[in-house]
C-alpha cells in the first residue's frame, strides 16, 4: 500500500489552490515523479513497473493482497492525448487507478477523468523536494472484468491454475474459458494477483542467477523487492 502522504485528504478546491500556488515551479520529468512515487509504497506491496497488457502499458502496478492498484504518470512534458485509451485499458484489470501528474496536467485530469479515478499532484517544494499532493483519492473501479483478468494469464499459468484439469493441447483462449467456468470472479482475481507476484519473484530470481557476482553480497542477503516476505 502507499504510505500515508504528507497531506490528509482535502477537498478538491483546496487541492486546486495548491496546484495554482505551485504553478511557477520548475517542470517535473517522468523520472522525478516516478522516483518519488516508488518511495511511497510500503514493504508489504509487490510493485511492478512498466506492466504491459493488451491495450497498453501501465507505469506502475501495485499488488497488495489480492488488490491491483494502477498508477499512470503524466509529467509536465506529457500530453493528455492517450488518457482515454489508457483508462479504457487499465480499467479492465485495476481495482483502483490513480494518475500522478505534474502541475500542468493535474487540474485538466481532475476535470476530465472518471470520478472513480484518483489524481495526485506532483510538484517541487521550495526545498527542492518533490511532493505528492492528493487532489482526489481513487474509488473502487466498477469496470473490472473476470474475462480481462484471465486474459493476463499465460498459457502455462492457466494450466497450473486449472490443477492439471485443463487440456494439455488446448489453446490459451480455451483454457481461459475453462478457468472462467470453474472459478468465481473473486477467485479469478485472486489467481491473477498471486500469479503476477510469483511471476515477478521468478523473474528476480532468474536475474540474480544470470548476474552472478554482479550483485553485491549485501544485496543478495536482502529481501526480494517483491515485498516483505522475500523470495519463496
């Protein structure tokens, strides 16, 4: 989960005033905003960057338990050109979706995004520190579907989730249909969350093995970046 931000939840009009007050600040890049955002996640969360699914690539996906929280970054050098398509894509599998935007785009996003989408304003304080200010907290996304969730699972992952009951020669789409017929919506969502966590831990383990001594000894003894539980 995101750590509690420096500000309590505030009415949008106050957030708008804060946005206006920082209008003269220096523009923030995507990297600056991303660095600050990633520092806000707690140790119990699994955080995936550049999560790619059919229809688009999400900047940050947080998995906390069985909940998937999406975060899309819009720097002061971006535009709103792809926002509608991104919302349509990410809303299929994210329980919540928050746009993290610089001062130039935060207010336009607040006015145009669906009411269930959250908006965080990223701006530079006088001290030079990048601050994230909630303009609107996200609500539960009403458009998540089991079909879209199952479509994010790979063929081998579907076979595992079907406990060997899936037909070995079946196509991926056929296995997806079998999973949807066998499990409830909540169970499909749980399968997706647990599979994505396992996928990330496997990727990290493979990276460690392939890198060998390129990883400092201290780093090898630390927890996996997948969360407090570390690698299995």
